[in-house]
């Protein structure tokens, strides 16, 4: 799998013909090109006048932008770009786009309809936030190192557990610890510029004093029943997924979805089609888990790991280093924190994680796969 970048032109340009990657003159373009140099195997420019342009192709300065073109003109422009881009893509390539909406609107569907994955890491960010995000990505921040360490530990955990478990096929049994921390993954959600699934939800169970809940009971509630039933009144995760599904498919909309902790028989009947859609969606996710058996309570290692993991993955004000794909269902969520973080979580999205939590996480990976004594 290769990573192919696309970077749109900007208004600031040099005064004479030069290589395309040197023609455009702005801090945003400079940082974006450096980012693609670092994270992509190759990248091209998107020019309003010339279409798809190779980095070293010599072009003349021009004054032209897609922002002033009509819809038919933009559609023709996208078709010409795709015609030149398609021969340069190979099976399972990932296309990383750093470009505004007018440059993406008709091009992205063409790319995705031909089976290629598209990532738009700065989608929805204003210019100032884009510059901030790029600066952080270019400075080899401590957070990048911490993320890489986290996913390294997940790979070790996955190997030790014998692979992720598809939720559709999960059953209760002795392999499930009584309590723990779990990680959900979706089929088409990957880390940015890496052939590795990204975590889409972190959760735990039994952080309230006196809680009797078990890890398997929580997972089963999230997943729903074998026949497609489920109860979102007992799972905030199901509620969020249902909200997003109903926004994408208006026929699934249920008035009052998510209200209250229970529902009468008539309401449950109305909710059944959306509950089934939620169950079908979640059943295609996969899971890894950590065995963390300490006593219930907000001071437990489970609570500590959960809030730090979410804080690391969500990225606070700057957003995630590994953003969701363009087609991720969570982008249809009414919850801004879900859309921006790429996680089906609301709590701890802005939590300032402590890098030292990874030491505790590593110990629990050993507890889970090597049956070592838990940390005290």
C-alpha cells in the first residue's frame, strides 16, 4: 500500500515559471508540502488551471481558482484530474488530501468509488488551526512518540491474545476477564498513512464504587443480541451510533431516541429497526481487551487508563493525529466531540494525558498475555 498525497494550489505565487512545488508561496503551502514529503510515498499538486501537476513540472504563474468556477466547470476539472491520477494508483493505495472543499467535492467520490481509501486530515479546521496542526505534526512531538508506543503495545496485545475478536462472533466464556479495558476497531478505519487499524472507542466497566458489572456484560450490551435486537437505553455507545445512522438514513429516525434509561413496549417496537441497524453496524467491529481486575472506583487503574487513553487518541484542541476517514459514520454524529475526535467517546476528549500512563498500560499488557502479577 502506497500513500499518495494531493495538495491544492494557493493564491500566493512567485513571479516567473518554476517547478510546481516551488511556485506557490505561503506558510500553509510550505508546511503542507513538508508534511506530505514526510508522510507520503509521492504527492501531486492540484492546480485550478493545470489540473494534476507533478512536483517538478515547470509551470507559469497564473490567477485562477476553483472558487469562482461553476459547478459543471468544477465537475469537469475533477474528471480531468482523476483521468491523470488513476494510472498512478495501485490496489489498496491511500490518498491523503490537503485541499479545500471546492478541490475535493467531486474528486473524492471518484477516488472512493474506485475502491481507494481517502484521508482528509485537516477537514473542518480553519486556516489557523491547520497551521497549528501541521506545526505539531512536523516537530516530531512527544505525542507522536506516545501514540507509536501505544500502538506498539496494542500489536503486542493482539499477538498475545491470538488476534482481534470480531464482535459478531463473540461469546461469553472464560477468556473474558471479569473487569478490564477494551478497544474497538472498525473495518475501514486506519491510522493516518499507516496500514494499521485505529482505535475508534475506548471503554471500561466497573468504575463506580460497588459496581458488579463485568467486561463481557458490557460488551454484550454494546453489541446487542444475535437476532439483531439491542437496548440503547443501556449503552451510550449504541445511542451515539444510532444518532449517526439516523442522520444518514432518515427512514431510521425515531422520535425520542436516547431519552430516558428505559422504554415501554410500544416505544421499543418503534425503536426496533434502528436498534437492529445499530447491532448490525457494531457487530462488524472487532475488539481487544486488557485484563485489569482492580477494585471498582474512580481511583482504579481502569479509570486511570481509560481517561489517559482517550486524551492521547483525541488530541485535545488540535484533534487526533490519526483522523477518521472521510466516510466514517461518526462524521454524521450530532455530537461535535465525536466528529472532531474520531472516537465514539464523549468523556475525557480534552483530558491532558500523562505519558507515564503508558508504563502502567505496558504492565497490564504483560498481565493479560503473560499472566504476570498486576501492578500495585
